[in-house]
C-alpha cells in the first residue's frame, strides 16, 4: 500500500503540484471495483 501511495504522490507532484501532492490525503479503500467505486467515493 505504501508503494502505491508513493506512486500516487509522485504522479500528483509531476502533473499537478508539489503542494497538492504533499497535502492530499490518500485513503486505502480496499478492493475498489466498478461496482463499489461510487459508494467508496461518497
């Protein structure tokens, strides 16, 4: 999970900004599928 968080932060830094990458809260939502993503995002 930490590897994925690092990759997400790296993407945010490269494509948005370092400030956004550092301030974005990343929450692990378990197994996200097409059927569960709407519920998890709410």
